[in-house]
C-alpha cells in the first residue's frame, strides 16, 4: 500500500512530461502572444525613438467612434451567421450521400474533398474567373436565361455574398470528412431495429443519426466559427475590402491597421475585441449545444 502513492505520482509526472512539448508550444505561440496583445492595447503605437506610452482605454474609445470598425464587425457577424450553418448543412448532406452504397463513391468523396486541399489564393483566383463581369462563367449562365450580367464583386449588394459562397464551397468538403467518420461509428444495429419498426428515413435521421452526430457538430461548429472570423487572404485576393468596405471583415481591418496604417496599438485593441468575441461565442456554443449532445 505504501508504494501506491509514489507509483501514482510517477504516472502523473510522466503524463505531464509527455504533454510538456505541446503545452510549451501552445503557450509560446498562442497564450503568451494573446496576453501581450491585450497589454499592448493599453499603450500607444511607438514611432521611431518615441516609445509607447500608457494611454488606458483611449484605443477602445477610438474604436467606438470608428465607423469602419463597426461596419467590419457587422460584416463579420453576418458572414459567420450565414457561412457556418450553410457549410455544416452542406457537409452533412455530402457525408450522408457518400456514406451510402452508391456507384463511384470514392470518386465522389474525392471530388467533394478537393476544394479543401486548394490554397485559398488559388481558390480565390478560380472564383475570380467565375465572377468576372460579362464573360465570367456565372454571367454566361445567367445570360442564357435572359438576365443581364452582374458585377458580383463590384456591387456592394452582392460582394459579401460572393465571398461567402467561396468559403462554403471550400470548407464543406473538410467538414464532410468529420461527419463521414462519425457516421461510420454509428452502430448498424440501431438502424436495423428502426427499420424493423417501419421507421421512415426522416425519423431515423432525427431520432438516431442526428443525436449521435451532435459531438461532431459541436466540433465542426466551433471550427467553422473560428474560420469565419479569421478570413483575410481571400478578401485581399478578391476584393481588397471593397467596394466601399462592403467586404471589409474584422481580421482584414486589423491587417490594414497594423500593416498599412502602421498603428500597432489600435490593431492590438481590435485584436482583443476579436479574441473576446470568439471566446464569448465559443462559450455560448458549448453551453447551448452540450445539453443536446449524446456522447455514448
């Protein structure tokens, strides 16, 4: 009995030592920079020999009066509210499709997953061809039905939606893989029992498949939300935030402030708001969805 306590202590120590490299990397590249960013948001931007000085909440007061910030924040919320459920729904439909016994299933899985492996800049250039005024693929299609050409990326009414389509197209295949793996873990006996009771496909999905997919849905939803708030490369490649800031998203605005306007203090304040928003929404997702999750 006297040796059990040192043995347990040794096991815990081994566990922490195994986790130490990951903890160090996570702290070095995630937590420490986040804390430093929060601290920098209370200081002015250094210029030349003039060092940064403590200015308290001045950066946040500037932010409250900044119309571009509020526009970018609104755009990003709208972007997340539309792209996240659409990408999840499309990923689930594709996973259910390719999980069945259909001809060419492997090729179909590959086709759905291919957009995921494309670099975002390459995907953005592909869609730039689709959106090109007059001779772009989309305009050629709508002209067949008698409609006039649309400047998809040059019109404030359609530019943000055009970016959303690229995100949904690119992310759905990635999320499909997680749903496909989860579907293959559902015990077949549950489906067999439901069929013996003459349950419809919709009832089987609602009472068996969907509840058992909730842990995967929570994971996918959190990742999709984070991705929606870190969009910057496709905005740079496709619209540059225009027209008239219609596609300016929060991370893109942070990039502009930090590297175009060279205002690191204000960029730190914007980054703090972004981190706080993501933390709050992720907490709500876990709090709300965790009640509906069946882990076993």
